[in-house]
C-alpha cells in the first residue's frame, strides 16, 4: 500500500490450512506483463521453521521500495525487471514452528506433512517421491522416519 506505483500484491492460491500464498511484484509497471522485460522470482520459507530466507526477502522488499527513485542502480533494476517475491511458501509451517528450536523439525513440512523442498516434479523419472516426515519423540531425542509414496507423472510432461 505504501508503494502503489511500483508494487502489486497477489495470491497464487492457499496453503493446506487456508492461508494465502502471497507474492509481491515490484516493477515500474506492476501488474503489467511486458513481453521483452526480464522476470525474476525469489521464493523463501519452503521449510516453515527456516525463517532466515523469509526475513531476507522482507528486507529486500523494503530496500527495493525505499530505494526506488533514490538509488540509481536499484531504480534501473526495478525499471527493467519484473520482480516477484514470495516470502513464505509454507505459511502453515511458519505458524507452527517454535522460535529457538534449532534441533527439531516442527514446522519444516506443510500441514499435510509434505516437505515442499523434496516434492518437485522430475523430468527424468516416471514417478515422484513425496516425502512425509513423521516426528516420533521419546525422552532422549527426536527420531524422524521418512516415508515415500509415489505417484505417476503424465508422460506428456516428461517430453517438455
């Protein structure tokens, strides 16, 4: 709202628990696709309990917005590039993570238990491994079991 001339906020959908997956576009013509202009996207916080990337993207957003019109290089960058910034790909995990928990994985996966960093389509294999992390706690330590399930990828996607 503070920089309407260079920003446009949009949602690419919702998380498992219904939180918007928000992206901020920064451009000299936000919301307008210019066919010859470069486009770039940054995505952070795939693991909800790893917040450094999320915080860095929020700081990058602040820096780009505050520096526009003040810093010649950053102004040129915004004027020649359509930048999409998604500070949190896993807002559900972020909400369940515990601050200061450096040894656990609470919040790492999404609300369905899927590790978003391990669940991308693969162009070379006919099935995709989906990783689910199950937390089995005992009095001494946390143990984690990884379960793999597979699903078939339509053959037409393998030939792109």
